[in-house]
């Protein structure tokens, strides 16, 4: 009877993709890079995924949605697989990622200000002669933001 229970919980890759919202190609990629364990195969050599794959893929998807890199996710998964380990490394990974996100936000704010400045200079002239936007883009020296 245990084999019947196992059959009820297995699914092909398409069903896993539909259930988790992760594309089939992405699931295969996660298997390739070792984030997702290789599934069992049917007699017809089709992948068969179980609840463990669903849970792990949900973890991976959530981490990717938060912008974590594959290597960071790999480390976080190792920590998740070993709950007795201290979470210092997970904390360090999350703090480093938060710093990266804050840096990107600062760069985007600077970019936003520069684009606002350039857009405000346009007086509706002719692009070939006197368009301030075209001139600003052609001459990086006119940029007023810090990251040239």
C-alpha cells in the first residue's frame, strides 16, 4: 500500500510548474545547478516530483523573488537542510543582500533625478537642431548625477 500513497503525491514537471508558478525550463535549470534535487524517473523516463520538490521549489522561488543570487540560495538551502546549524551565515547573507538593494535604490534615485532634469530641459524644438535631451545624451559631461 505505501506505493499507492507515493503515486498520489508524484507529479510530472508540467504539474510542478503549474503548482509553483515556476517555468519548466527554470525547474530544469535549478536541477542542473544543484538547487533542486534530481527527481525520480518513471518507467518511461519522465521526471516525477513529490512534496519535497514542491517545498524546496517554493523556497527557491521566494528567495529569487527577493532577489537573492543562486549561490546565496544554495547556501541558504544548506542551512535549511541542517536546522541545528547557527543562522549567522543566513543573517550575513541577508544583510549583504539588503546592502546591495539599498545601493541599487540609491543609484536608481540618482538616475531618476538625472532623467527628470534632462526631460525638463526639452522645449519641444527640432531633434536635429536644438533638442536638449539629444544634446544631453550625446555629451555625458552634461550629466549632473554622481555616477558618470
